[in-house]
C-alpha cells in the first residue's frame, strides 16, 4: 500500500471536532499526519514503545502552548505507532459534562434510595420482626407457632423456611418423645420379664425369693411365722401329650388364676418351673393356717378340666415348710418344701405333706434309687415274673400276667412297689415298660414254639405309657419283632389312667382292639369311673381289685361290690378276672357269682419264666370247693 493511501485513510477518520490520527516511526518521526507540514518532523515526548496490542496514554504540547491528548498504540513489525489525538480543551469539556451528568444521576439515585428505604423498611422490618417473635416462641417450647407469609418473595421464602423448620422440629420432637416413651416401655417390659413368668404373669423364682427374704426379715423382727408351699401338678404331662402344649399352657394359666384367688392379698403366688408353683404365706400364727390353704387349693383343683375337646382330672402335690422350724433362710425353706412335695407325690399325689427332717434322708434315697434304675436298665438287671390266670370253671391256665422285678446286685430281688413310683415320676417307666412288653411277648412266643398250650400274656401299661401317641406303633413293632400273634397279648390299664381323658382313651383302646389285642381295665372299683364311661370303652376284661377280693368273706360291702361288678360286666359282655385270690372261701364265693377267671397265691405265686413252664406242664387243677387256708 502507498503512503498516499495511508494518509488518505488517516485523513478520513475524525475524532470529535478537532481530533485526528497520526503515525510515528520507532524514532518518533511523523510519517503520517493530516497536516503534511508535520511529515518527517521529530516529535518529542512520545512514550517508550509498548508491546503490540497495548495502548498507552499520550499528552503533547504544541509550540503555541496548546495541548493534545490521546492514546498511542504500536502497529506492525517496523516499530510504527499510531496515535489518536484531540485538543485538550475539547477533551476536558467532555469530561466535565460527563461529571455533571454523573452528579445529577447520583442525586436522583440518592433521593430514590431514601424513598425506597422508607418503603422497604416497613415492608421488610415487620415480617422480620414477626419471624423473630416466632423464633422466640419456638425457642420457648411452642412448637405449634407459625408466621404469616409476607408479599415479598425473599421474605416469604424465609418465612416458609422458618415454618418448615418449626414443623420439622415439632415432628421430630414428637418422634423423640414417642421414642423415649417406647424405650421406657421396653425397659419396664424387660424389668417385668426379669421378675415375672412370661406365660402366667406370676412372679418368678427371683421375685419370689426376694419377697421371701423380706418376709423372713419381718418375721424375725415380729416373732411371727411364715409358710412356704411348693406345689406340683400331678398330670400336666398327660395333658401336653394328649391335647398338646397350647392346651397345657392354658391349664397353667387357669391354675395360676385359681391360686391367686385362694390366698390373701398380701400372699405371693409364683411359678418357678414347668408345672411347679410356690406360695408365700407371711404373718401366720399357726401351722394350721398353711394346712387350710393347702386343702383349699387341692379342693379347687380336684375337678374335671375340659381342654381341647378332652376331659382331664388334674391334681396337685403340695409340700409345706414353716419358718423358723423348717429353715432359717429362703434357700433352705424352698428346698425343704420341695422335699415335702416329693413325699406327697410318693403317697400317690393329690395331697400335701408337712416337712419333717426325716424326709431329707428319704429324698436322698429316692435320688439314689432313680440313678440305680437308670443303671439297671443299662445293665439288664430287670426280670419278668409270670402269675397264672386260671379259668374258674375248668381249672385250666388260660393266661399269665407279666410282672417286673428288679434283681439288684447289692439288694437282691426288689418288688415293683419299691421302684415303680420313682420310675413313673422320672419317666423311666417308658423304656422299662417297653422292655417288659418285648420280653413278655418274646417269652410267650418261645413257649408256643416249645409246644406248650398257647395262652395270652397280660402286660400292664402305665399311665405315662398309655398317653403316648406312638403307643400303637410301639406295640405293633414289638409284635412284629417277636412274631407273637396279637390275640395272645392282653394290655392292662388302670381305671384311674383310663378316665384321665375319656375321649383319648376311647380312641386309643379302639385302635389297639382293632389290631386284635385284648384290653383289660385293671384295679376296677378303685377309681371314679361311671357306668357311662365303662360303656364307651372298647374293652374285653374287667379285673376286680384285690382289696375287694380280700374282704369278700368278712365284709358284706366288699362282697356286694364284687357281686355288682361281676353282674355288670356280664351284662356288658365282658369277662371278669378276680385278683389276689388266696383262700378257698374267696374262690367259692367267686364260683358262686360265676366269675370267669382268677389269679392269686391260692393257685400260684408269680414265678420266673423257667419255673412258670413247670406250672404250665403240670396243669394242676384248682383246689376243690371246700374251705382251706391260703397257700403258702
């Protein structure tokens, strides 16, 4: 591009009224100017070169004293610079005019600000004051406080946030209160469970012991007595095995309610075990007071309980200790009451016993006996004796009752009355009874294989055995294992066991009878069964209890009972067996009343299997119908 073209471009640019563009080389010489007179003239006062793209302020003074002001910027790579210049007076006039306008605008802004501040102070300060008041109320505990929403968006947002905060605080506070309440309730529940029985709600052993400790301290100060009773339900296991544990739990609850209703307000009834309860009677003045409570309890429990469609006869055994004669501390009183309770059980249950020191040695003997039974089962120390059952009319042996004996190495032969009660109570009667059943069936089959006349063998079932749901399976397995036909087996249950749960008894006996097994009711006349029950039972034989047979010739009442039993049984198409026949007078009476069979010392004592074989082979007849003394 030519210099003329550069000058033409520079000359075409105007800045204000007097402004123009000029170009300088690196040495300050004018190389382009609207007034060509200044070309190539030297200009003093130019600032040092700056970097490309960087502008710097410029102020020049003409020879006549007038000033030029502007901006200087480098261009190109030759070190040239371009300046935009204007007379100082014109530039300063523009600045002054701008300052005046700025001052006027500032004044207007100030006035508007003052007016706006007055307006907004009312529009803002009131909502903020409301928020502050609301916060003070919330801080004071009024979590329901809310503030109105103002029109201003920012303050309204602040109010909404405050209300949300208050609402959240109220909700969270309510949740915390509920959580604290639940925690306290849980602590109370834990504390209650620690000292109360979960099923019945009665005090447990720990709480009972605490109350006994306090009562004992009070009795020591006042010189009064207190009594501790240990109560055990006699047949809860029968209920559980027959009707199920839920029904058993229901029975325990009912018993607990009855016990609480039978004692004074200041007395304590506690449940300390599965079927065990304790009663604390503080402040008594005589032992008979405790005895009277025990009798009330026994009378209340001595009834028929309907549970799960079944009827049960549940009784209790109670042991009683009295402070200070039977113990000076809670532990001793409870332990001795427990010992007395076991003594009541040994007496047949459904009764109470006052503790005596002699019972302690007896309970020690009982524990030794139980341990001996366990070892005896393991070592095979038990044997079966057989007593013949004889047809009174023909004199032939038609059956044999299997009777267990315990051959102890130290004590010799032990009779059932000495160990069967302990076996019943400890549960050992179940394995022992199954062993007797298997041994009797196997022996009867062995006699048949030996060519002896086939007879039936009668095996006693304990109440605990009979109530087992797997009884039919157990009997079927034993018959299959021994090869004995069911018709040669007779199972005997006592009258008291049969009436514990009539519906269960009917169903169980029916299943056994369907297998071809004969069923006998043992010790008939000693229980509480009615003719209605007897008609329902699927049985084959009634056995007259030996207590009636013993008094046949000396007690008209016993003779009348025996006569009635025989007649009733025959009317029901049942066979009758008389137990304990020892004299010819008894045999003569039974013959006269047409009793079907008998067993007793008059014919033969129970004998081991090898001796019983001799009795079978001899087949000696019954004594003639003439009075004589009992057989030795």
